[in-house]
C-alpha cells in the first residue's frame, strides 16, 4: 500500500504583473501550479502529496460538486486516448482545481498534490483527504513499478501498472540459481535490509523475466532507472532525490560503466560513492534502499569496494540453460525438438523447429509452471 508523503516547500514570490509566467523552470514548459498558487493568492504554500491510483474522472466530478466549482476554477492539461481522440486519458492528463482561497488540488500520473496556505487548517486538509479515500483504486491484482524521469528541473517518478508475473524458477533457470533466488527474496522481504545485487549475463538469459517476477512478488517500491538515466547517478541531485524514497528497490539497467574500477580512468567515482552509501554507508540504515544492477556483457573486473562482503548481497551470472534443463523447458512450452547444446530461454522460445528433430510432445505456453 502506498503511503501518504508529506513535504513542505518554499518558493520565491512572483513579481506582480499582468502576464505572469505560469510555466515550468528553464526550458521545461509544463504548467506550474505552484506559480499559479503564488499568482492567485500571493502567499507561500505547503504541499501534501499522495501517491496512489484513483478513479480520476469521478473524483474530479465529485470535488467540483463538493466545492461548487465553475469552469473557471478547473484547469485541464488533457491527453487524448490513443485510439479515440474524443476520449480523455485521465491516467496521463493533469487536472488542477482551484478549490477555494488558499487551496489548490492537482491530480496527474497516479499522484495527487494538495497545495495549501497557512489559512487552511489541518482539519480542512484532512477532510479533503478523507474525500479522496472514496475514490481510491483498491486493486490487489495489478501492482505498480516506477520509472525515473527528469521533470520540471528535477527527478520525478512515472508510475506504471504491471500485472502478476509468476515464473517457475526451477524450470526456467539452472539449478545453481535456486539458492541465489532464495537469498534475494529473503533479503528484499526483510525489514530495514539494504545492499547491492548484481545480475548479469547475455541477452535472452532471463534477467528481465526475473525482475518482473520480483516486482510481482515482493512488497517493496521498485524504481527503475532506464538506460538513458543511469549516468544521472553521478549527479548531485541523485542523493536528495533517493532520500525521498525510503525502503525502495532501485533497478539500474545496463550499468556496466558504473561498476568498473575507478582507477581505470573512468568518471564514475561519484556514482560508485553514491551506490556504496546506499549499500552500507551513512545513508543505508536511514533509507534501507536495495540496489539491483543489471548488465548484459561480462565485466572482467568490478570495483573492489562494491564486492566487499556485507555490502554485496548477491551476484549471479545468467547463462544458457544446461541441455537437460533446456529440453525440459522446450517440451513444457510445446517445442517438439531435440536440444543438443545449452540454450538461452529466449532462444528456446523462438526455436525454428524445421532445423530440429521432431518429438511427439505438446505444450501449454511460455514459462508455464
């Protein structure tokens, strides 16, 4: 269950003029509701954030009726559905409601922001929060993971749904992975546990399937750093950002460049220091953040500081399935072939059966248990 996150920010008051700049910072031109608040009310504000899925359309309609809003108090930045240009995609749209003097409400990207002045009492703010409770999406089937993006001059999280993804570990991985899987799951399920996990191997060997499995099974907040954002671990904004995400699991994809020894002439010193701080540094006990690093190519040498016992929870190299394992998986998913050499899970799933000896078997689908 997502928790309510309370944060307070202070902003410089805008100069009073007839044409206020109500858009983002720098080159980012998104609408900035904080600037709108300052323009409308001329006051500093506090901000209360709730990260959860809501029935957005019904919630907006209910709030408009509850606060007797007219259309001038509703600001919409809407995105149309991909297949129906006349239908609003509320999951990707941003709606701001001017509820009353000193109180703004914004909903976007599975997130609610309540901006309020000192004149708004805690009781009044909590009444608004209790109103939101009626429109929560309580879906225990669909889970979420979060992807880092750069938004309005800082790191932000985009939320995505992921359906349950259960794989048969024994069927889809070699026998030596059983103990590693148990270690990883136990570590991620343990309260206040932190450390680094390295998962590497060639393409198609099952790393991504395993990550989907972990996200579905482990009750932690998973934060995914896409390839184009991995280098941002070096930036000074990274630690302040991650300090707002306690008890989470970071997934760093294709991060070879962050793990090689610092004496190799790379500019990864800050990145490694940040990872080490999360592993067992001063921040580790306070944040309890686990880091899963994935990469495809083998690394001949990893920085010694990362491999230190107590900091590195687990390291595993995904390889081709051994012949017996590969044959069992192929048979299970309906590939009527004879396996004669080790193969990756992906290769087995995409076998060209014309080049193999036919066997009289039937299957039930990929990764079936």
